C-alpha cells in the first residue's frame, strides 16, 4: 500500500514538472501567433498559425532574411510579421521592383510578384532594421512607418504548425 502511494506521488510530481516546463517553454521560449493578413504571402498565408522563438533576439542579432514578429511602432499593443531586409550599417534601396542592399540586388525567391514604388536609398542606423512584407503591394512596413527599432523585436518566426497541410519550418528562402 505504501509503495503505491509513493509511486503515485512520484507520478504526480513528474506530470506537474512536465506541465510546468511546457508552460515555461510556451511563454518564455516559444509563442504562438496567427497570421491575420496577406502581407507575407505566398510564404505565410492568412490563417497560418506560427511558433516564434522569443529568445532568439535576446541572444543574437537579426539577420537579413529572418522572418520576425515585432510590436508595431505606431501601436505597440499590435504585432506584425515581416522579413528583415537590411540591418545596421547597410544601405537599402528599392527600384525597378528589386531590392538593393549596399547597391547589389538581393535574391528574393519568397516575394509575391507585382509592382511596388521606389524607396531610398537609406542607410540603416545602429539599433534598427529595415523590414518588408513578402507581398509588397499589400504590406504596411518600413517604407511607410520607418525603420524598426531592434528593441521592438519579439522573436524569430520558426514554424508553421497549422493548418497541417502547410506544416513546415520557416527559412530565409521561404
């Protein structure tokens, strides 16, 4: 009888630790977000559910091509998802429906084709990044509200987990 109670206490303790670890992981490291708009099509579609690594920019700097979630500079209660196009010290310019960083065109296989207006050139100062949506015609981004302070970054998009047929890891080329 005593042995059964001891096993039950251990089992309850282990289950409690697993639940607590899951909650910590969920709120400290991985955070779910819903894609509400078409600004990141074709890679991320409205209704996609993604997981975001919230530790990534506490430990590392953002890199060109990262898909990021951030507090919207005009209303920090809102969150946006965009792609980092240029980082500190880089010169960014949009012309002829291409993006140039340091005067060289960058390859963007993830962009939804279409016309978009020119921008820049502008050098990204320390502490900021230049972000764009992959669907340039439908995206409110750095072209409209300016460079994004790195302090507003909430995390790096890591995984599309729902709908299941779109399940995949998010990369710099998708």
